[in-house]
C-alpha cells in the first residue's frame, strides 16, 4: 500500500457541517482509474477528487473527479474544494489572484480572494447554453416531474453546461421549501432528456441571500444535492439570458441544502464577458493519510 495525503472538507460553508462534503486525495500519481473509482466508492461522499501534477502549460495542478458511481467531467463544489486543499498544501500559488485547474473539462481558472469571513474561491464554469424551454402542456414527462412545484414567472428550461439540468422557477421560497419531489417522475425526466434532473429555485425576500435553490438529481441515483456549484452556474446563465438576475452588479447569494440537513451559501457572479463564477467559503474538517 502507498500512503497519500487525504483531506475532507465542507464546501460552500461558513461553518462545519453546513456545506457539501468532499474528499481530496493528494499525491495521486500511480492511482489508476479502477483505484480512484474504488476510493470514491469507499468514501461514500458526493465526490472525491485526485490531485496530480499539471501536464499543460499554464495549469497550476491537474485534478480528476469521481462520484461513488462514475468519473465526473466537471462539478463546482469539487473544483472549489480541491483548490482550497491545493493552496493549504502549498502545491500552487495564485498568479494575479488566479489558479488554473486542469481537468477533463479543460483549463478552468479559479479566483482566490479574501473577505471578512476568510478566503473565498470561485471557479469560472464552462459556458452553458439553452437546449430548449419547456412547454408542460405538450410534455407529459416534464409536467409530471415539476407538478409539485407551483410555477414562477419564467418557463422551465433545459440548460447544458457540461451537465444538463432542467431549471424550474417556483412561485415563492415557502412553496419551494415545502415541496415534496416526485422521485419517480424526476428520474424519468432525467433519463428521457439525458439530464441530471430538476434544479428548482425561488426568489428570497428579506433574507441574507437572494435565491433559494433545491437540486433534485434523478439519475443515475435519486437524491437531493446539498450544494451544487454546477447547477447554480447553469441557473445563473439562464437568468442572464432572460435579464432576470437577482442581487446587484451580476452578483448574488444562494441558499441551498436546508431541506436535507445542510445550510450552504454559494456566491455567484456573472462578469462583463458573460462568464459565470461559482464559489464560496470552504472549511477543512479532516486531515490525515489514506493507505491504498
């Protein structure tokens, strides 16, 4: 067995237990695909990432991401959390405030900043585009999946940002938080449209955040995501396309995960070029070594 550095984190969290869990394995050279998948299955966390030396000019480090079932080309909370671990381990230093992650999705910059609550990290997500907007009157599968979500102003839309999500605006925050997902219908929609499932959202009033979000993953397994940087990035792109961004100056805060025992805060920003940055704070929970 080889001993490697191992870290577990809470991502998009201002305190332990609030965010989306992540495992990071440093010194991953020598691990093959089967070993990485086995470790990700063993951790039983939403994702586990593996850090390698970069192979492309300009990259700060290389990373591969695995869920317990398969390799993931890109995801937001693993990108943000891995950057946090890389910085703490002294494996990379930001240049002009930026790290560059090398992965299956290509080279992606991450912005590192300090605020009153500590260090924030945000990844520039892959560009998302509208696949189609939904007409629930003509699409029985879509209508069944969002039947429990009282409709808001914008129509449902299927967005592709490396992973596909159906986005559904809900009338208000109370209705969103009280909604009971129909997992059979959501799984059928995810399978039929090659999507992750339904990302439902509602505008918040008088809170310390601008949107409440719930992400219902329908395939390959059915569960509610505690905090999804990628889903929220596709949502930001959709709202930008409809001139419907909340917050100010292209920046806003999302609350996600409360319904499944978490309380994450995600910071979204759409820059002048139209790129979406998804980020927040990270808390280190466990540091040690893994023998594999």
